[in-house]
């Protein structure tokens, strides 16, 4: 069983390492990920959002709806923890 | 009063450090426009100060200052602030979360007001993250009973 | 040699991911499985952060006095934003999973997966 798991893990790793041969090099300024939308975020962040920190302006301004959904995720996590675990003194269930 | 298993050095150091940690957390939230930081990071630091209170003193000492009702209320308050800012934008006639329209009610020009809208939602996110971290920590460590454990 | 210098960061994260994946599929203790899941998520976060890097670039906080902004001077802000959200989701899943594990322990008095399945039958 353990041998089987090791074989699966190494096969996954080998497939991923094979796929990295097509990835851009480390620190390549012309990689596709840094050419599509991020130059616009960097260039326009002061004149459009008045925020020098590009991470904050993308997080809260350009993609604010995304952040709202994700705040809902942690809100849900807190609600789930309270509902699952919170027990009061006179509570006889469990 | 010094109880069994209390360490005087830790308590005195924490009494000095906790306000500084909270002050730094507010700085991280409010200064997120110009330096690394923002609502998530500042909220986590603020939660760490409350967790430090529980570790250094005990649960009752912390609950006297930040009760469970306030905590659960603030879990919902932060996300309510966030959604409310979006709704105000709709009521003023723009899209949801388009802060540029807030210049009708805030004293700033349409570009600068976007920074203020960003600050508003960072505060909302910070409140929610702080309350959620404290709530999860207390519920996990006390098995949901919120009592002082035996040392 | 060029391939090793250009890609070794990906290989490190793949090794980290393999450790987490191995822990997830072989360990029988539920907490150990959870730690494996956390290592897996950390590997993915590090992978995304490393794709943001550009050589000779600095963090994406702009200097106001600059007239013309060259995007090659600042690293890519988008993976940082996405991973900031991913870290928070990671904390949420970890908290909820620990809560579920506590409930399982109260019900079955064990954390071993096989013993829980035995008691279910």
C-alpha cells in the first residue's frame, strides 16, 4: 500500500516536472503572466485609483467583488465553527 | 493577585506589548495604500494581540475586555460595512463597489475618493478577519465551552 | 545547466507538493492528513508567488515622483493578490477541518481513519 502511494506520488511529480520544461524561466520579465493585464495595473494605479500600492488597489478596487466573496468565505468559516463547536452550560446534547 | 501557574515576567511584558501590537495593527490597516499591508494582515495582527491576552493571562481576563457577544457581532459587522459601501455606490447612481461616485458625499475629487473607498473596505475586512480569528481560536481551544481549562 | 538555473524553483515547489500529497494519501491519522493538505497548499502558494518575480525588479509599490512608469521595474501584483485571498481561504479550511475533527473525536473517541470506518460498519 505504501509502495503504491509512493509510485503515485512520484508519477505525479514526474508529470509536473516534465510540464515545467515549457514554463518561462525564473525571473523572466517577458513571461506571459506578466504581459497580459499586470502592466496596466502597474501603470494606471495612481491615476485611476490614487493608490501607490498596486496590490491594495487590485485587491480592493479593480477586483473588489472578488474580495467581497472571499470575506464571505471566512465569515462562513467562523459561523461553521460556532455552529459546530459552541456549547452552553445547560446544553444537554453532546 | 498572582495565581498558580501565572508567570509575572510574561504578564508584565504582555501588558506593555499588547497596546503596541494593537497600535501597529491599526497602522498596518490604515497605511495599506503606501506600504505593504491591508485589511487581512492588520486584522491578523489585531487578532494576535487578543490571543496573546488569552495565553498570557486567562480567558476571563480577555473576555472582560472583549466579550463574546461583541466578537460575534463584529464578525458580521465588517462584512456589513463592506457590502454597505457597495450599496451606497448603487444608491448614488454607479455600479456596485464603484467608489468614484462617492465624491458626491465625501469631500474629495473623483480620483482621490477611490482611495477613501478602498480604506473603508479595508477597515471592514480588518474587523471581520480579527473577529473570525479570535472566534475560531477560542472555539477550538476550549472545545466550544469558553471556560478556563485546567492547567 | 541553463534548464536547471531557469526551472529549479518549480522543482522545489513540486518536491514540497509531493511531500504534502504523500502525507495526504498514506497517513491514517486525520490531523496528519490535514498537515499534509496544508503543506500542499503552501507549495501552490509559493509556486504562484515565484511566477510573479521579474529579475532586477522591486515590490509593486510605486514611487510618486516617477513620471513614466516602466512595468519591468515592478514585479507582477496579480499573483500576490490572488495568493492573499488563497491564504485566507487556507486558514478558513484549516479552522473548519479542525472543528470537524474535534466533533469526530467526540463521537468516535479516535482519530484513526480505519477505526472510524470500523465503527461505522
